[in-house]
């Protein structure tokens, strides 16, 4: 009576497109939190967006916590 045991090893890899998508989302989020000075809303509001800086004021405290200088 012989018994054979088999060991199944499954190799799970993260798809490359998922890494690229997450990197793009991260880069866009970094731009919005760290560097946006009205660029996002200038598409809709025009030049007024640069003086209002809606995203800058929304993320103001997060910018300081992350180490971005803003004034």
C-alpha cells in the first residue's frame, strides 16, 4: 500500500495594471494634497480658482502634517 502526498504551491502575483492604476491614483492624490493651488477647479471656474484655492483650504491641515509648506 503506497500513499502519495502532493504539495500544491500557488503563486499569487499582483497584476501589473493594478500596480500602475494604484500608482496613478497615488500620484494624483499627492498632487491634489501637496501642490494644487487652484489647478483642479480652474477647468470649471477659470482664473477665480487660483485666488480661491478651494482644494488648498480643504487639505490645509493635512498639508502641514505631511510637511508641505504653504505660506
